[in-house]
C-alpha cells in the first residue's frame, strides 16, 4: 500500500506478539491484514524478537516486533482495525496475559495523550516491558534518535531484558 501524501496522516507505533502455532506467520498475517485497510501503511518495522512470557509465565515463548504505521484513521478507528485483525486471526481472550495467536497493542499515536477505558495512550505498561522497548528502540533509532535515547535509558531500568533475543532481522 502506498501512502497518499495529499491527506494529513499520523504516525503510530504498534506492538505485535504471538506464541501459538506458526508464530511468524501470525505476525506476517497481522501486518497484511492491517495494510488491507486503505488508510493504514506500514512505514518501518523492527526485527522479530523471541521473548519469555510475562505475567502468566507457564506458556511458550513469544515472537514480538514493533511497527510504525502511517494512517489517516483516528486512534479509535485504528484500534478498532487492530481488534478486527486479532479476531480474524483467532485471538481468544480467556486467560489474562495467556497464550494467543496474535496480540496487537497500540503503543503510541503521534503525540496523543488519552486515558479512556478502551484505549490509553501512550500504552500504560510499555515502559515496563523489555519485549516492547527493545524493538521500539530499534525503529526509533532511524526515525527519532532523541526518543530512542530516552527509551534506551528507560530500558536500562527494566527487568527481563535478558529474556529478549533477536530471532530474525528484517531486510
């Protein structure tokens, strides 16, 4: 999908994770389905990281990545699209922090600060999660070095970073 530069757009950062079945395929399918919407474009993506589970730890490791998207959708509309993608890929919400085919989290949406029951921005736990910060910093190094430096300082204080290992580089 090619971005329509005649429309104003916002940059958003999304976290993706999977720990069931063909984990890499679920990540790829989620990106494909996100981009099927005419107002969503993947503009940057991190490598794929294998990570230890957090919260409910008696489950398989996750594959995680972060993508930057350009969109003309509102934060709520993009969030709704993300929920549709999760549903299309068989996401079940039975156990909090439990196994899942796909998990999509909106981390940032431009400079938007929002605290609503269905969507809090920035994501309320992203600064505590190495599996989010490591791939987010990877993307930010090329598009916002100052933000990458701030996030790197935060990552130094986060537990669990030893459980985040590069699984596959993106070309």
